[in-house]
């Protein structure tokens, strides 16, 4: 069942980028697999360690209308990340984290502060997340993000092992820096989660990013995949 869904998601991804690529310019398609391990105990503290890789699979070149030429695999970066979180009450959590990206000629360190609130209402789990980030590379960028998401079990009233759920989200992103003018962007994502075991989840989905729409807009589409293990 997972294999069939993976094939379906890949087909949708390539159909989507082919349609989007022909219908507009300034468009790039990526794949973004990630593995994370979450460690928690009876205390309010928890820790997360992850590794992710991003690769370009499609680039919309100006004055080129050949999909085969624009469908070109290119390594983008490898990322290591860590978050330490503390539970606040029943529904809230504060976190601090660091990300380090290995990218040719311009490695990046990113410091992150985050507040998250989640609550289940009936069958639906809703979540809010406010994240601040400082990106240190050849220039320094300050970023503020707000995300709203909702998770729906696709079988029964809750997500049990061997069952699926759907997560839909939207996120507003604001960036600024000393050498950058402020810009706004919006992200929309839909992912299918599969609870493989009690402590293991697989996810696969698409994310559409409309970036810098106040100045020089461009579009990015991501095929997201992840493996999350809780210890």
C-alpha cells in the first residue's frame, strides 16, 4: 500500500511540475527527504536530531520550452539539525534549535527559536507554530514564520499503527536583512502520514511555495518525504 501511494505521489509531483513549468516562469522543483529521531522521557524536556537532503529536479529556464532539458537533477545541500524542546502546560511547547547546511561554497548556520501550540478538537488535531530564525551565511537574514496546520485521521477517530492521516498546512514567511529588502512569501502543503509502528511514522507529500510575491515572485514545489522515529 505504501509503495502504491509512493508511485502515485511521484506521478502527481512530476505532472504538477510539468504543468506549472509550462504555465509560468521562475519555477523550480525539488525533492526533500528527511530522517529524524525524537528522544523524550517523563520530564518536560525532549530532543530531536535530523538529517535532510535537498536536490533540484526541475528548473524553468527562460526561453526554453523543452521539458526533458529542464528536468535536470542537481545536488542542493545536505543538512544536519537539532532541537531541544520543553513542554509548557498540556498544549504548548517552546524550542531552540540549530541547523547546519553543507552547500558548495556557501555553508549556512541557522539558529531557530520556536513556540508551538497544538490541541485535538474532535477527530481533528490543529496546531499553530511561530518560528524565528537567523540565517548566517555570506549575508545574514532574519526570518519570521507562522504556520497553521490540521491533521485528520483517514481511518477511525484516531491514528493507530498501520493507519493513515492527512496533514494540511499553510505558512506565512517574512524575511529581511541588512543587505536584503523585506519580502513576504506563502507556503501550502499536504502530506499523508502512515503510522508504521507505535513510535515510527512515514510521511509523503507536496509543498507549494510562492516566494517574494511583493517584489520578484517565483515558485518552488517540493516533494517531501520523511521518516520520524520516537524513542
